[in-house]
C-alpha cells in the first residue's frame, strides 16, 4: 500500500489480436501478463502514483495524459506518450 489511492487498471494481460487493435508493441509486456495501464487523469494522481510505482520496484514506466503504463520487463526505462 504505497499510494493511498486506488489504482484503476484499464488494461493488463492482452491477446495478440487485442494488442494489435490498441497499437501495442510487438513484444508488449501485456502479452506476457507483466504490464498494466493505470488510469491517471490529474496531476495529483500522477504525483501519487509515480512515486508509489518506484517504491514498489517498477523501473519501466510510461506516462501519458490519461494513463500510466508500468511493467516488469527487464531493464529500466521511463518514457512519455
């Protein structure tokens, strides 16, 4: 319990067909059940969710206007959509 607010997961494990439909990467973490998209529409939510993800050990995080992607694929990366 790192954030103190609920995380609304809008996408997690995907089949290849759905991953292609939503424009997911060919080797998306979602295909392996190791990625999640968290709804995030305010700066307050970003300010709470991002530190919580880092505290929980996530090191691959993508930030968009309305969501944050987090996954546990090997390596470290932070990106903007």
